[in-house]
C-alpha cells in the first residue's frame, strides 16, 4: 500500500509538470491555431536558466522566478518569428517553431553544454499512511492546481480571455471589433513560454535537464493536449495526470525502460476510444 501511494503521488507530480507543457500547447493553439512544437524548449530554457542563477548564489524562489521570466521572453521571441508577419498560415508557423526548436539546441549547448544538470528542490518529506512522499512533489501539485485555476478563470471570466479565444474562432470578426490578432497571438506565446518555463523549474529537481530533454517533454505534453482536443484545458490536465501516473506505475511495478512506451500506448488507446465515441455521436446526430 505504501509503495502504491508513493507511485501515485510521484506520478501525479510528474503528470502536473506534463500538464503545464500541454496547457501551453493548448493555449497557443486555442488563440493562433498553431501547434507549437518548441514548447518543450521553453521548459529546458527555464530550467537551465534557473539552475544557472542558483549557481551564482541567488536564493530559491527568485532564481526560479527569473527562469520562468526568461522562458516567457523566449516564448515572445519565438512568437514574433512564427506569427509576427501577418498572413502567416498555421502550417507555416508550425514549421517555423520546429526550426526554432532545432536552433535552440545549438544555443543551449553553447550556453550550458551538453551534459544534464539538475537543481535542489523543496527539501523534506511527509508521511502519508506509512508512505514517505517528497515535499517537492506536493509543491508541484499545488502550484499546478493554482495555475490551472488561474487559466480557467482567464478564459472563462475575463474579457481578455474572451478576446484571446475570439482570435482563433473568427480572426476576421476579431479584427472588425478592434482586437489585434497578432498581439493576442504574441501574448499567447508569452504565456505559453511562462507555462513551459514553470514546468521546467518544477521538474528540474526530479530529473536532470539537458538541451535535448525537450523531446520527451513535448511528446508527453502533446499527448496530453491531444486528449484535450488541443482546446480543453481541463481535459489536458486529466490526460497529463493519467500519463504521469501510468508512467510511475509501470516504472515502479515493472521496468523504467518501458514506462514511456506503455503510458503513451494507453493514452493512444484512450484517444482512439474518444474518437470512436465522437464519431458515434456525430453519426446519431446526422
């Protein structure tokens, strides 16, 4: 029982990190219709920047905050290149984000080298029904809950959130109403960068981060976002938590070698089932 609880909580913590990556993907796609495959890059930049600030002697909290801020600036820069020119199609912007992600590899290796680095997380542990849970995992879960509540409030209760959504639903109508579609898209990329950076600084103490860590992050984040149909923040969170717990259970009771393969296989099965149900509903409606 204690082992199960450890795997469950650690899986939820990992899933929350994945959810932050996936939510950045969803937010950018929801506003711009662009699938940003450089989302994992923001996490790597945020994590490595925070680690560098910690190495200079800055205290925890400030170093991580600066890491998130740098990731947000990188998100803005990526957005300016990808969608800054009016008339750029979502497909063309997607290819631009892929190219920027590859370019980021060279910059990251130049700045931080090619070896993995990690930082110290929140120290200590708590005992839950006989299971010792690292406090840092609880921090990840708490921060993620707060962030998702804030994002849900942004889109559901504010004029700014409605303006962001309008840019994707009907860009022409948004322009007629005086909304700058490009500006809203750049805001989405900036917030997406901050979400990715936050995921990076939270996960860095759990796993070492290197220039190519974005591959695993974007695969997991994209899988979670697809569960949410690239539009629903809540479903993205659910998909990410399912993925994180599945990986933790496979690693704990089986082999860590197969955790990603098995977990993504389960997510794929879930998406196929979701697509089948959607098709049935459409057929009945027709």
